[in-house]
C-alpha cells in the first residue's frame, strides 16, 4: 500500500479473527497472534510517513499456478518512508530457500551507522503459530551496524525485514 499511496488512501483488514489470513486466532480463553499480525506490526513504521520512491534491481522467481501456467514474481519487494528524520525500509525476500544480499543506496543521504533490524522468518516456511505454540514465529529485533559507504543487509529466505535508520545531515 505504501508503494501505491497515490492511489490507495486507506486500507483495512475486513476480518481480524479466525478467518483466512487473519491476524489473530481465538478459541474460548485462548488467543494467539499469527505471523500475518507480525507483518502488519512490522509495517506500521510507514504510517503517517512520507513515501519514498524505491527502485529495486532484483531477479524474478518463476512459479507455476493451477493449470501449470507460469508466472513471475520479483524476488525482493521493498517499501520506504520517512517520518521524523527516520527512514523505515521494509523488505520481503520472496525466495523460498535462498537468502538475498541487499545493497542500499540513499543517493547522497547520510545516516547513523546503528540501525534497528526486525526480521520475521522461520526455519520452515510452512510453520505457523498455534494455541499450543503461540510464539513459534515471531520477529527478532537487533541493532546492526551499517556502513555509510556501502550499506548491505542480508535477508533470510522467505522473510520480512523492517529496517529503521536515523538520518543525519
């Protein structure tokens, strides 16, 4: 939605609980956040920010749909915005089994070398959160160092990464 904010003014989740792609599962006194919830939470840094144009030079992934029809998907999806002198960069590595190294060019902008990297992925992309294992998949947040000359981050296979960087000067 951020990459098409000139067309999409507002987007909502129609049903939040116990439906296909729901954010939460509930049964009696049991309640669990799904990986979909975590993705929504990771993208909230874009809210009320100014969208930044992103150019992504990436390979494509070829896959087959029902009826054996071939389609292609960009391997890396990226969105960026700035709010309060903070860059939020969200990336998805759509490849099922291969990591991706991403080099970030900010075209002359300077940034602090310490950034926050939040990563959501699982050892097996088929994993999910359940009432028995509610924390099976949850984001991991850590501070990372970026070089102003050649910032590079690695995206695990089948992952979502939210990178938060303070801009300077």
